[in-house]
C-alpha cells in the first residue's frame, strides 16, 4: 500500500514525522512530493499510489486517470473545492477532508483581522473596540463555532445564521440565531464569513446583501474568494466610504481594491487561515489516521463525495 503526500506548500517537518509514524506503523509505504513546480511531477508521482494526502493542491480527472490504483484522496483541511468530486465519484475514489483540525487557526486569524480593521490597520489614528459590537457569523461550522467562543471573550454580541445547522444547536452555545442572511447583515456591524464555495454560495455575498449593514461595517472573509461578488462589492465600497473589507484570500480584482480603497481594504499575500504550526500538524496527522482507518476498517466517516 503506497501513500503519497503531494504538497506544493509542504507540511512542517514535525507534521511529516507524525504522518510517517501513522502510515508506516500500519505497514504502508510513505512517498513525499514537496514543492513541486509543474503538474507533470504530480502526474508521475501519483501513478502507483493507493491514497493521497494533499493541501491546496489541485486534483482533477487527469491526475486521477494517472493513478490507476487510487482509492482515497484526503484533503488536510476543511475546504475541498480543489478536488473534482464528480470525477472522483465516477472513478470510485473516496474523497475526505479533515474538518475541525484548522478551526482554531482560522478563527484566531478572523478575530485578529477584526482587531486590525477596527484599529484602522494600525495607522496611528483612533479606532474603536470590539467589545459590545454586534458580530455576525455567517455559517456555524467548526470555524464559526470557534469564532463565537473566542468573540465571547471580547464581550461581543454574537449573531449567527446557518441554513443547515439546526437552530437549537446554535442556541445551546448562547448565540443569537437569525432566520436569514439578510437579517444577519442588517443587524451586525461586523460579519465573519465561513461559508464554503458551492454553486449556491458563489457570488452570493453581493450588493443587495451588504448595502444594509449598519454604520462603519466590516466584512471579514477567511472562507473562499468565490463567494464574494467582487464587482458588486467594489460598487458598494465606492458608494459607502465607511465600508471595510479584509480577507486572507487575494481577490481576482485585488489591484482595483488596493487602488480605490486605501485604508479600507486589506488582503494577506496568500491564504493564511491554516498557516500555523498546530493546524499544520493536526490536519496532516488526522489525514494519515483517516487513511489507515479507511484501509483497515473501511471507515468513510469524513467522506465528502457521493458513492
């Protein structure tokens, strides 16, 4: 049994050591492909693999066709839109993610970005505090829950909306649950986005949703850039000079945001949500354990594609 770790952005050494320990203890072979620069390297490396661990690496039908023995792909992280799920399903390949392993890292980043925004990007001018402000959490998964937990420590008033999470589950955490995204954005000065990029959510954060946010609104996006309707967000920010947008995913129209919205826009140079030593280790080792459990026990608990 051969397990390939294919990462353009490598895991930390301690994470690789943990992955290796899990894989080799099960009697499997571990192969590393790190910092590869072109697709042909991945196509070649995957040929004899039975399972792959990836991060943000693109796994499409061509990659799968090159891996005749491939049975399992594990995304070390929560999002999996970098994998062609339909192609995997049609080839009888199971796809999993590792939900929750990066949650604290992403949540801490989201709160850090809020502080950065309310303190005017640390430009020396007087800002405001998070305490007492209404925070809207759009999607209440592992990251959203963790954001709520941390935000309570700041004394924020927390509101949530999630189309799929039962209302009673959210209310048990002591947050205010609203019935629609529109209500969330109308109530909250700060909104933290945690929705996945799906056909339903892409471009859903648009002008009509954002225009009714209260005075001095801040939108924090540590989810996916595809959920933002960038053209409409730019239009809104041109009209509302009090609106700030802060994200860890560089927008397609980044140069326009930078040029037009000095002091109201910030993006990290690359996606930073899971970029902590702890998240790196947690997600990698969780992926390895899931692979072992899949082949030893047939466990598909974290499967994200159809059978």
